[in-house]
C-alpha cells in the first residue's frame, strides 16, 4: 500500500503524530462507548430474571473507554522525542494507572458476583449471607495482591525481600490467631456441609442443646429451653457429634413415655388408656404418625410399657412429656391401675440369748 508523501511527513513529525494518536484514541473511545450502548447494554436489558448483567455492562463501559484513552496517550508518548528516562517514567505511570482502573473494576464486579451467588444457595452452597463478607474480602485481597505485584513488576522493584517478610508475618499471624482461624474454617465447613440450619434443635455430645439462632463464621449461637443464649465456637461444634432433632427425612420428633404397672394389671386396659392419652393431646400427631404402645419387658417389680408418639416441635419435648405423664398418672388412678415402686422386705433375725 502506497502512503502519500504528505501523510508520511506528517506522521514523521513527533508532535503531529502525538496529536493524531490522541485524537484517534478519543474518537475510538467514543465509538466503543456508542457500540457498547447500542449492543451490550440493549442485550443486557433484554435478559430476564436478573439485573446482574446490566450492572456489569454499565460498570464495564467507562473502564473500556478509560483504557483506550490511556492506551492512546501511552502510544503518543512513545512517539515523542523525549529522553528515554522520561518516556519510561511516563509509561510506567500510565500502565500503573491502567492496573488501578482494572483493579477497581474487579473490586466492584467481584462484589456483585459474590452477592449474586449468595442468593443462589442451592447452586453455591458456600455462598450465603453469612459467608458473603468472607468471600468478598478474600477476592478483594487477591485483587489487591495481584495489582500490587503487577505495579511492583512494572517499576522494576525487587519484591523478594517483601515476599519473604510477608511470609514470616503470615506465619506469625497464623500462630497468633490459630484459634480464630480454626473457628473460621470450621464455620465455612459447617455452612457448606449444613449438618444443621437456623431454627433446628440440636444436641451436642456433651449434653448442650438448644435451637440454632445464628451460624456465624466464628461461632454458632443456641437458645436453650431456659431462654439463655449460648455461643459455641465452631471448632468445638465441628469436633462434636451433633444430633439434629429437626433434621432427617422426618419433620416430626418421636417422644417416648415410659411407664410401669403392677403385675396382675389388665394389659389391654393399659394399652387402651395410653392410646387415649395420646389421642387427647392436641400436640400429638394422630394423622401422619399413629401413636403406638409397646410392652417392653418384665421388670423386677413392674410390667414395663412405652407410649410412642410424634410431635412437631422438638423444642416442646419437655412440656409435652410432662403433660402426658400427668395425664397417664391421673387416668391410671381413675382406673385403679397401680404404678408400683421398687420395695424391699427386711427380715430381722433374732439371735438366741447367750447363756450366762
């Protein structure tokens, strides 16, 4: 392709080429902005169900424009006849500005993506409202670390000493905050594995039990039957055997009412009374799970029965068990069914009097 001599002369002039590149970059930025507005923005607006793409496109448009303008300035600077040291300084400065602009975009975009993922807990189990600050800060930390490394590399600074110092500092912080980190990782695993959720009634292997009020990154908070809030470190909960009374395939909790009657009692009448006690209680499920009575064993002083019934809320186990026990005692008393208690007969043997 033959270029006219006039154009070659103009391009050979550093000041003229500088102006041409600057004007060209501005026009290119304007054109790209128009194309983004005409295509990507309209495409994002046409999608249904989420406005995430709209926000990302709106956030990306000024970044592209700024990068094109700064890139044009960088090319224009390289066309000038300034000394090499000045050119290198301006080039490094412009590249650093580009890195900062892209980093700011990644900051905002990562926040949007992590927040959107936290609303899709079925697809992203680790992304919840509780872990949102953790992942948001983690992504931002990676962006800052990457941007800092690139800027240091652009300016030709030896980062070996800094990396070594950061490694030593990280080890020191890890030892100092090992308990906090242990609780943090345990909290992430609890949220991911979901052995229990907010509102579940759980029992730990040390006997602590209560309703889960909040699952945090450091601790799990339980509300006991006494209305007291207990804050359990996640590392302790993660190392314990957790019985989730609200979990499993069943939505109801089985209640056992153990009672013994005297030998000689009418066992059919005992069964009938126990079944009637369960049927009369409004919080005992009589539709999906029918109450049952089991004759468990021949005890030392009683015939041992057990009433099995289902309740909806495991947190109400204590009050309902109290009410059922009271009802059983009253009904047995009305039916003259004896509830025996362990007893022993003591025989005192009289020794013969010694002859004097």
